[in-house]
């Protein structure tokens, strides 16, 4: 009973924190979505783009292309299939299901949001050319969900605290740099990336929260 009560108490706290965090991410997303055509947001984007573009060099460009490749659709898709397969082999049924729902759902919602807002991509001499709408960034949104969900599951399986800290730091840096690479390469405005991170964070929290509820309920009903 004490273990069951502790799990349920932690779950209730997690739900309260999760709902609060989702509300915050929705506010951040809506702030940028509501200002897409505003001059103030345009100036905000240009200031950050000019700062990042001041570091352009051949070496940096090669690095940024490699980093952005880590968030490419084909890389995420192949990695998703591989991770889900490994989970199924190890009988992590629910983890596999929620992982697939999280990543595929993020991709779907990103397409819907792009269609709703239909923002054109930056026009300031992009290093690479991308088609499609710009807001929110799919690389930022889907990569955050994929790598964030992967980090969450690895932390769930990791035993030592130091490993959990390493996982959080490593994946956070990777996600952040994928977002920066999109601005550096000139295919997204900073507000596209921030909005993508906000939308992805909200969806990631919702998915991990649902997974946690499922796992706790299964444990307490055993």
C-alpha cells in the first residue's frame, strides 16, 4: 500500500506540473503565431538571424549541415522504426506504442500547423533550399519530440543518476543545435524554431504524461 500510495502521489504531482507546462508552451506558441505578420516579430527574427549568420564559414556550414541532417525526416523515420523494433523485441509494448504515437503525431500536427499559418520561408540568401511552409519548424518540433521521448525512455531505464544527467544534457544540446542549424542555413526564422520547440514540448509532455499514467496504473493494479 505505501508503494502504491507513493506512485499515485507522484503521478498526481506530475499531472499538475505537466498540465501547467503544457499551458505555458501553448501561450508561447500562440504569442509567436499571433505575431507572424507584425513588424516587431520581423525585427526580432532579423536580429537573431544576423547574429547567427555572422559566424558563417565553410567549416561551420559543414557542421550545421551534419547537425540538421540529424533532424531530417528520413533519419527520424529510420530511427523511429529501429527504436520501436528494439522495444518490441524487449517486450516494452506500451513504451513502443507511445513512442510511435508521439513522433508520428508530432509530424502530423506540424503539417496541420504549417497549412494553417502558411508562412513563407526566409528570403535572405539561404545556404540550402527547402520547399514548403516555414511556421513552425518541423525539424525543431519533430526532433524535440523524437529525441526528447528517446531521452525520457533512456532515463526511465537508466539506474544511476549520473547517466540520467548525461542523457539530459546530451539530448538537450542536440535538440537546441538542430534548431540553430535551421536558422544558420537560412531555411527558418528564429520564431519558426521557437514555436516548433514550444509546440513539440507541449506534445512531448502530453505523451510522456499519458505513458506515465498508463505504467503507474498497470503497476498499482498488479
